[in-house]
């Protein structure tokens, strides 16, 4: 059964807080879930305003770059008119993979907030931390664990549903 994010997200948070923006990313993750995509959502925030949002579309679009973070960064770059995003914060429901962490590094984002760790592909602490590699000269603020239970619950439910669908075939 597909979950409504409103049921798993805390209802009372301060506007313009990390929790608030992560809830917005969770709404995007829910959209991915409804489209049978791995439920990862992302929002990009500048001056306490969401300037870009996206969710995974890799399977639907058959696009390796269909990760929530890549799509949101592209939209943010378009909004700002620059590939340098050094005054934005990125909120994503799952720890970025190497590709997405690399894009965040290249974009020079100010702050990265992620909900759930990704033990198989996470590149901001789980497997390695790309921002701690030698000679890396960009070090954004990193916050992890905001709304972790909600994001993890959504991911676990998605993969449980996927396993059940495969079983029934």
C-alpha cells in the first residue's frame, strides 16, 4: 500500500527550519514513490525560499542522471543563471551517491542536509565522505538525520512493495 507522506511527516515544524525543508523533500520522495521510483526527494533553498525541487525519475525516464539531486541542481542553476550555487542549501531524503555528491561538490553548495544514510552507495559518510578526501577545497556544512525515520520508513515500504510485486509475478 502506498503511503501518504502527510501520515509519516511530523505536522508541527517551524517555517524555514531544516525540518520544514526536509518535509518538502519528503513530499517529493512521496511523488517518486507514487511513480514507482525509488522514493528520494530533494529541494534546493536560497534565502529561505525553495528555488528548485525534484524527485527520482531514473526508471521512468530511463536516465542515469534522473537522481533527485542532479535534477534539482540543474533547475536551481537555471533559476539562478549560474552553475555556481555557493549560497544554497540542499535537502535530500537519502544520502547522496558518488555522482550526486560530486555534483554537489562541483556546484559548491553551502549546506547539505540529508535524512537517511545509504550504506551501499552513500558518499557523504557511509562508504566515504567525498568532502574529506585529500586536496578537496570545498567543505559544505553537512547535517544528517533530519526526519531520518520518515525517510527510512518510506524507503523500506517501497522496497517491501517491490519485493511483493516480484513475488506475485
